[in-house]
C-alpha cells in the first residue's frame, strides 16, 4: 500500500477525510491550531496544515473508489504519475505537529531566494528555499518533499 495525495474542494478536507475513513481507508489530514484575532475577540481555530490536500493510504486497485466521496477532486500528479508520499515523510509530519521534535524558530537576515539547511527537528538535514519573508510569516520551499511550509514568526523575532 502507498500514501497518495488527494486534492479536495476548498474547505472540504476534513469532511472528505471522515467520509473516506468510513469507507475503510486510512486517511491523514494534518491539522494545526492557531489563535485568530478579530477586532473584538480571540479564538482558537483548527484548520488543515495543507489547504485542499489530504493523504490516503490505499492499494493501487482501490484508487478510483475515492471519487465516490463528495469533495474529492483528483490525485496530485508528479512527472505524469500519481504522487506517492513515503511512510517516513508522513511520520515526520505527524511528529512535527505533535511537537515531539519542535524547536524554536529564529529568523535573522533572511530574504526570498536564500537557501538553507534545516539544522534541527523533523526536517533536519533537508534543504529549503525561502519563498517569502513577511511581517508575520516565513514561507519555506522543501523541494525534496514537494512542500511549501508556512511558519509564523513570533513577536520576539519581529524586532
């Protein structure tokens, strides 16, 4: 069995995941919780880490069954074939989200286009390209995983 990446309709990740699980498939929809602030309140919001993407572990022969679920659009393809994610990479994302290997992130003198090697944590040793340096977020491109990771910059780092 292999892990495939499914593209879903916008904001359908969680409902599609639940429906696929009811069909007996192993599905992973990585979620993260963040505090959102409106003018009158703050609220903890749980949302998918990868918008419009979920991971599904299934046999090649069962690939078409996923289209029975509302919200599933298509598989993600790489070089003309369905993209396959290694078990190790799924474990890495799970460990990272569970905070087992989380280290504080520090940003200094970085600009878009810079290349760096991640020194600690689940992505240790992986090369990344800085895509964007914003006031509140830093976007990294992890080419080996075909991911763009958005990291919130803490107030302490915004000096």
